[in-house]
C-alpha cells in the first residue's frame, strides 16, 4: 500500500449512533449514561440504559471507535432515531466494520439481545471490576438494585467475569445492614457513656493541650496496632548507686550530679548491641520486611507542662555517661520551653520512660511507634533480698519492658532483661564510660 493511500485510510471520520428501533419504547427516560467523551468503545458495549414503566434496556454501540461527543444525559427522554453520541473512527476501524456483515452491524435492542451482548462482553474480558467502571448485570437486576437505592457499580458480582445477579444485590445490602448495626451498637455504647457530666455536679470544659492532641494519634495507633506484652523485673543497682553517688568534680571536689537515667541509657545500649531485634522497626509488615538500625539513638520520655515529649539522645554508644546526663538536661529543658526541632522526636532506636524521679514501681509503657520496645523505669528502693542463704539490703530498680510480640518473643525479652540487669549490676562495664 502506498504511504499516502495508508494515510487516507487512517484518516478520522465521525459517525453517529442513534436510538435504534426499540419497539414499544417511546419517549422513555435515560437512567444511565455509561460512556463519556474520549472513551474508546467496542461494538456491543452498552452506551446508555433507558427505562420505561415495564422494563429497562441497554443500548449498545453498533461499531468500534472513540466517543467524540455524548449528546444526551441522565433524565433526558428519548425515542427511536434520537442522537445518542458521535463516534470518531480511524480508517482502520472503518475498514474492519466494512468487512463485517451488515447483519452483524445491526443494532441490538430487545432484552434477549442485550443479554446476548453481555455474554459476548464476558468472553471478551470486558467486564469492569471496580466501582469506577460499570458492572455487568441484566437490566432486570439493574432495576432491582436501583429500586433498593444501591449503586450496582459498587457490587462485585459472583458470576463469571464479575457479572452481578439478584443474589449479589441482596448480599450487598445485608452486609451493609450488618456493618451499620455494628456501628449503631458502638454508637449506642458511646451514648450511654456520654451523659452530660454537668448532670452530676459542677464542671469546667477546657481545651486539650496541643501536644497531648498530637500525641494521642500516635498513642492510639501504637496501642491498637501493636500486640504489646510487658515483662517486669528488678535490677540490683546497689553498686551502681554507690559508684554514682561517690562521683565528685576533680577540680572543686563537689559531688557530681549524674542522673541514674544516664547509666541506664548506657546499659541499655550494651543490651541493644547484643539483641539487635530490639533496635528495629517493622513498618512494612505486608511485605514482611524489618529495618535493623545500626545507630543507637535512645528516646527519653520527658514530662512537660504541654504534655509528654520523646526527644532522642543520638549516638549514645559514642557518648560518656556524664555527657549523656548533661544532654538529657539540655533536651528536657528544650522540650519544656518548646525550643526543640520536630525532627528530634523521630528516628529512635528504643525509648526509656522513667518515673524514677517521681515514684511508683512497675507499669505498662506504650511502645513509641515505629520502635518495637520501650523500657519503663520505676523508683529504685532499698529492699531485703535473700542472697546466698541470708537477707541483704540491696537497692532494687523496677524495670517494665514492653515489646512488640510480632518481632520479640517473651523468652527473648526475659533474656534482654537479664542482660540489662547484668549491665546495671555489680560487674557493670559502663563504669569505664563515665
Ligand atoms: N530511682 C530513684 N531515684 C531516681 C530515679 C530512679 N529510677 N531516677 C531519677 N531519680 C532521682 C535522681 O537521682 C534525682 O535525685 P536527686 O535530685 O537527689 O539527685 C531525682 O530523682 C530527679 O529525677 P528527675 O526525674 O527530675 O531527673 P531525671 O534526669 O532522672 O529524669 C526526665 C529526666 C526527663 C526523665 C524526667 O525529668 C521526666 O520527665 N520524667 C517523667 C517521664 C514520664 O512522664 N514518663 C511517663 C511516660 S508514660 O506516661
């Protein structure tokens, strides 16, 4: 074929698709327009659905092409011969139509024929799968769905190629009803607990602090998505405390104030090195991927008037205990004065939450997502401990280790606590790192 002849054949031309002979249907309402401008259609694809008092019928495309301009809209009334849309055809499409028999190109309009079209579509794999596309269903089923106020395109059909049948519509409705009744139950529970507080006495409604509001999203996410387990244990820190309280400034001779928390940070880092799964994140659970962190950025929960904040002490493995103690004071002050960069709340290995300066023993800390473990520290107390057949007075530190059970097992957590106790105990190696 010569080049210009080919171009001639491929030239676009417009064709009209009109309402065919639809028998008894006259001046009937268009209830669905199934195509839009620019969309490619194949012969027999449904273009519109019309509905009379008695039944509804889809009008199919009589040839392949690209919809140039849809001329009718939902609610219009049409009769035989009315223009539905214009279709743009390339020479190739035109040619292929011309090669087909006139009989084949004849529009199909009665219900049996429409059913036949759907069958053809199924074998052509043209059934739509999501609700942005039109579902395949007979006009009877469409009408049934419409009468019940259901968008048929939201239904995934149970028949071959996703064709929607009457039972699918019924199942869809019953699943919606079940969901709604679940909701209603939750809502009614809420209503019961939502009696006005002022019915029982004087109250004052205040704004929830912004930091608490922000934190609540993270806390709820952690609490509802991570399977938490907490192991409780006690570390004997008698020697550590003797050592800590004996530290003096080499120039002034005054007592050096180093918080026990700085020692705990250093001991924790030694355990994290031995138990790397505690220094990981599993934010890609769908693909089963775990991020193992090679850094040791320990988060510290800081109580502030604005709410709880968790800044990170970075690279704790390379810092001395007294350096960590000073840095802890600096970042706590920055948090309390709202002078800290938001980035400092992210990128942690594991968090320590200490109530040691306030009081209390064991509690159940919530993991600071996306971390997988958190160490709760209570107030150290002198206790009588039975050692080698006799009671001794020892300083015991309560530990509450919460961990993500998806990645850490109870046995591993118990071993982690043993190791941590060892690091805090009388053979403490951190002594070298003051
Ligand atoms: N056992 C016994 N005493 C402890 C202790 C412990 N585990 N931890 C700290 N202490 C002592 C310190 O030695 C210090 O005593 P001195 O004044 O006699 O030296 C005193 O308690 C002060 O402690 P602190 O809590 O003010 O300071 P810190 O450096 O130990 O802690 C910080 C810093 C930021 C953790 C703390 O100020 C804080 O905010 N704690 C609350 C954290 C919190 O709210 N967690 C709960 C989260 S879950 O809702």
